[in-house]
C-alpha cells in the first residue's frame, strides 16, 4: 500500500464558530457559498451545520435573523413554481381552444362553399 505524501488534515471547529457561521449564512444578502468561501470551509460543511442548527444542536439563534425567513422564501419559491406551472397549463389550453376555433371556422367555410 502506498504511503500518503500529504496526510488528510482534519479540523475541529468550536460550536461558537459554527453558530456564528450559521448566523452569518442566514443573513438575507449572503449565500452559503459566499460564507463558506469567506471562512475557508466547504459549502457542504456549512450546509450540514445549518441542518444541525435547525435540528436544535446549537441552541436558539441569538441574532435578529430568523430561520423562518429561509422557510418563507422556500414557500414563496414553491408557490411561484406552482403558479408558473399553472400559467403554462392555461396557455396550452388557450392554444388548444384557438386551434379548435380555427378548425370549426374552416369546417363552416367548407360546408357553406358546397
């Protein structure tokens, strides 16, 4: 088995550091990627910390930012996605009705010509 040239480094972060990172990532103008890059950690790690925070591992959030904002944002995005889907369905129905109307008018023309 080959020897590793660079052994894998494992960092342990304090709960205070994790809590600050999570609070920072919940701010409206910041994304998880930006916060992770600023703290020099992998975005997946920060996402895991956020999940652990939501599960109650780090205690209640002390900043003014609320974890419900991301939930509200997700609800808005879901509603927007649903409304866009409904608009597409209605546009398709409208197109079908227009085609049917054209078909009917052509049939009337054919029957009146004979």
